[in-house]
C-alpha cells in the first residue's frame, strides 16, 4: 500500500465548523470532511479491499465510502493534516491480519486441581442430605 498515492485519491470538503468561536465560526469553513471511495480506489489491491471491507464494515457507508471529519483546530490546514493522519491509521489497522488462535490443552496440574475441587464439593453436598435410616 502506497500511502502517498492513496492520499491523492482522497476527496476533501471544507464545511463550517460548529461550536464556540463567535462570528468567526459563521464566516470560515475550517471543518474538513474526508471521503475515500474504497471500491473505486485504483491504488488498493483486490485482496486489500476485501480485508478492509471485512475489518472496517462498521465505519463504511452502504456505498463503501469511508467518511472522516475533523474540526479540532481553527485552521483548515491543520484539520486536513489531522484527518489524513487519522485516515492512514485506520487503513493500516484495517489491513492487519489477526493471528490464528492455537487451541491449547489444559495442564495436568490444572486437571488434577479441578477434579479435587469437584470431589470436595460432592463430599460437602453429600453431608447435606438426610441420612438413610434402615
């Protein structure tokens, strides 16, 4: 995955930010929205697309678009840098293949302890029963 080429495929949109800032908020579009079309990306291989679709299914829209936004700073350029950094983190984490779980056997000592506990509990419960009178 070449991050520089993928960044060129990103679409950015500047929007008016919400929150504090007085009149400045009403006249400056400092919030940045990032849009990445995963299915139509030319830089992402087919295998990577399948992996990203599986790992990022909760973050993607129905059209398989990844939408991110940032309005942390009052500067549009800083917000753009922040959202690109966040995007690259999400993509690299989405491309990680989880390790396969190797099933393990319980140790002999743990089996022994479990059986001893079982016997103690059975013995305790046996004393709770009413005695049989013959």
